[in-house]
C-alpha cells in the first residue's frame, strides 16, 4: 500500500470516527427520561448529577456548585427545577454551559389547557401547594398527642385534654386539603407515576383520615376518661402522630431521596 493509499485510509477512519461521535451525540441529546429516571441521577454515591429544566435534562456533575448533587443546600439533583430556577439570581441560560443529556418524556396524562396556562403564569402552583398544606395536620396531630400525654401527667396545670381535642379538629380540617394537594402534585409533578413512596403516602393518608374520623366519634360528647373508650381514643391519637410522621418521612424521601 502506497503513501496515497495510507493517507486515504486514515481520512476514511477519521471520517468514520467523527460521524460515529456525531451520531452518538445526537442520540444522547434525543434520549428521553421519565421524571423517575431523572431522580436516579442525584449525584450521590458516584452517580452523575442531572437536573431537568423546561423539559431538558442537563448533566451538572462537572460543576463545583453541585457537589454531591446539592446546590446552595436547598436544590437537589435528580429533580425538575423548572419552577425553582425562576427565583434564582441567574437566568436559566447559565445551564447551557453543561451538556444536554436528553429530554423529559412528554406527560402521558391529559392536562386541561387552562391549567397549563395557570401553571405557566404562576409556577408556584406546580409544586408548592402540597408542602404548604401537609405541614398543618402533621403539626396539629403531633400537638394533640403531646397534650394528651400532658393531661395524663399533669392534668391540673391546664385544660390539656380540651386542647388536644381542638388540635384534633384542626388536624381533621387540614387533612382533606393536604390529600387533594398531594394528588395534585402526583398528577402535575410526578405524571401519575406510582412509585413506592407515593403508594405509601396514599395508603397512609387514607388511614390517617379514617382514624381521625374514628377519634372524633369517640371524643365528641365524651371527654377523656380512663375507660375502654378513653384508652382507645388515647391510643389512636398516638397512632395519628406516628402515621403523620411516616407520611412526612416518605414525602421527604420522595423529594430529597
């Protein structure tokens, strides 16, 4: 093989490599993710750190601001940060410094156009309603159990038993908005994907609401006394606290990994 033949072979090999790399780059850009798949790349334990912004998935692993998948102690990799970046001190075009690794798969569920427009105009409605409402029943039910314990230990200091009943009423009042806003987040944010954390939250929320109703029926017209009804009511109040904390745990696991 002469010099000319070797030269032509080298040119062909370089062309093949260039075309292959270009094709691979295009395939990478076209890779589609579900939000669940994006959440795997949270930057922990050596995994890449991906974030989704307006349907595009970026690899921010190379940024010193995303060490261990956390940025500014409040933003976590593996999440859709489309609404959060609006409040950021920089514009979203800063992400163009990072490789695009794919796109988020289009939602399979239908959302009415007026809701899409509402979310676009008020991005806070996309993710924030549920975190706002869910903390109320958790706090009130925890307070109710605490006041019941105080009633048993120091009943003469204050009307702890009545305070516990008031806390139960407030917990019951805020539980339905928490459930509705949770279903909203499941629909809008998580595309109705039934992962284990969401399944646990749904089951625990149903149990929570039913137990609250039973507690109300036991307590209305019957202040706490040390009998079967009273001890059942007390035990269920403690159970409500454990249930609410479990919902919070799985919610935190769903959000932060």
